[in-house]
C-alpha cells in the first residue's frame, strides 16, 4: 500500500492514517477529500471519525470547518477545552439549505435565508448583507456587527 500526501494509506481490506488503522464502513470506496475530511459510500468522516447522520455518497467539505451532504450541513472542529483535550465536535446546522449554503471565515456560514456561527443559528442576521472580513475578525450585516455569533453592542454615542 502507498501513503498519500495527507498521511492516508489503503489496501484491499484496511485504511490507515500515519500507520494507525482507521475504521471505515467501506474500504473500497474510501476517498480523502482534504485535510480532516474523507468519505466512503456509506459515511462522511471528520478527523477519521464518522460524522453522525452523514451520507457518504454526497458528503463533501465545503470550506473551513464546514461540510455537507445532500440534506445536511455540519460545522466540525476539535476542542481543546475537553477532558482529555481533542474531543470532536460535529454540530448540525439545523435547517440549512444545502443548495445555497456557503462557508465563510471565522466559523460563520450562510444560506439564502439564515446565518450560522459554529453550527448554531445567528439570530437576526441578514444573509443577503452578511459578510466576514479579516479572516473572521469582523462580521457584519446591514444592521451592524457580530462577535462570536451574537449581535455586537452598538458603540456608545459620544457625549455632546
């Protein structure tokens, strides 16, 4: 078996990542998509673990920490806050429209009707005018800015 540039190797019966065996549903159809993302004909994978509820035939990484299949969108990450550090998060973006969903910087994503931050709905955000700049440091829509997925407080008016 030969190892690819992302550290995966496969033969007829098994898949490995950097020498460690990886449990996959269908070895023959296993494909690495990008760092951290892969699929087979059954399941999508993030960091070598199945993404719950994913359809491997249509699963794809759409940018940053976002992935989707024909009917669902997920935000995935590795948390260092867990005990022990390194727990995986695969958060379903409830109700996301897979046809119009796009990944943005800074943990944000949007579809034609809504905006999400790390898989959670951003209340009151306007997707038509929502933008993210400076690698995710600045997020805003026509009504103002956002910090960590929440509407930022308006700056205090200067005293007269």
